[in-house]
C-alpha cells in the first residue's frame, strides 16, 4: 500500500530544497477565504480515512482529507457529533481544511470553536518533517498550544495530516422557533435569553426574523419552546436555514460587492456595526454586504468578494506582525507553505 503521508513528506522536502512555493488544497471549498496564493499544488483529497475511533471514549482520529459529510455519517451511526458543527459545503469540505480555516457553525457560543474540540494533530512543517502534537485525551496537553495555533492559520504554518477530536453525544430532540422583530430588538432578546438556562444552540437574525434553535433532551426542548413561544419551523426548513447560514449562502456578494465579517462582544450595540445584514452567534458575529473596496469600519475582515490581493484579514500592529513572522519562520523558514494566504508578509 502506498504511504500517502510519506509522499507528502517527500513533496514538501523537495520543495524546501528547491524553495518551491506550495499551495495546499483538498475539497477546495474555501478558495474564497484569505488572500490569493499560488504554487505547486499539494493535493490532500486522497489522504482520507479513520485512523482510530473509540465511541465509548468519545474520541476520533482521522486523516485531514476526510470529508466532513463522511465523518458526520460515521458519527451518526453511534449517535455522536462534532461539537463545533462545521459546514460541509455540499459534502466536499474536509476536516483538515475546516481546522485550517477555523470554521464552526451557529453553536460556537455554547460549544466552543474548533480549537476547543481538538486533542492533537499530525503536521508536516516547512522542512518536510512529520510531527505529532497533543494526544487523544484531554489530560494530555503536550504541545496543545501548537495544535491550537493551526486553527485559522490557513495552512501557512504546516500541512495538517490528521486530527484527533473529542466528540459529544447527538441531541435527542430539536426545534427552531422564529420571531418577527427588528435587529435591535432581536439583539436585546438574544442577550436576555443567552443568560437563561435554555437548551439554545443557535440564535441568528436575518431579514426581519430572529431564529432560535433549541437542541437537547425531549422534555427540555419542549419546555423551552413553550417558554419562548414564536413560530416553529418545520424540520426541513429549519435544517436548510442553519445549513445555509454556516455555509455562507444567505448573503452572496455581486460582482461589485464585498461581504465583510465582524466578530466581537455580543453585547455591542447594533450601532457599533452599521448596515448589518445578518447577526449570528447571539450577536458576537455580524455580516455586512457593501459596495466599494474599503471596509466600512475598523475591525472588519474581507470574507468574500473584492480584490483578494489586498490584506483581507485587516491591519496588524507591528509587534503582532513581528511575532507572527517569527512563528512562521520557525515552522516554515523558506515561506513555501501557502505563501501570503493570511498576509502578504507571511
């Protein structure tokens, strides 16, 4: 059997010697994220499969090219799930790309992000050296910071080969209820309800409707639904909304528009992010669809559309830039891995 990990090591080692830029991809579902990059393609699409899975211990280790949809199907057989509820992008998204792009669903305020569920990962650095960080149990924290460092690095700090993830039991029941209200009133309601002991796993406002997702045990979900009131969505409509939300299909920029993302304190007033088109994460994530190439206010990142040769993730202070450059050099001294994907200087 061909050792795919060894093939990847050989490719990166050769690129290190020849200083050849490498472009990492698999499902290619996140091509719109980050800056434009180029280079010899490192194809992770065939680097798939489950390395180990302990349903009783709620831990799984899979290779980076494994698709989220396949992983969800496997876990569903054991009534288990990924805590961070990542987008599957029509079944093409992979777990490695999801970690590298740090992508989660609407439940992040309640169940945490990708880094909160990662136990460890395998990595090939810019020298072509294969390494393992972390472990497969939460008490093993050796190298845990390196594991977390890969979340959102967009492949600039190494080629992720496999990941170990802690799992959670699947929900027994779920309802989505909606309320007609303005964004300002919805934000107040989200802040109020978030402080109550309710089985909420999603609160988002879009086009005059506040969507509240309730998931948990049968009695808890039913009780919370009766307490909140509102109009209950049918199962199909609810599933489509939350899927479209996490896959970014609710707001699509035209040729002259840019979709901007803001992330901050959930109790920030609605006026703090003007012209908000969509509120997610109970107020902590807000989206703006605008024409023009300049961000309408500070603290925004360019999510989709516009010139991807610009600094799409916003300005970085000189001390932060110096620190990130030192980290990049430690992992990738020749700067061959997804060069410039995060910033032009990385």
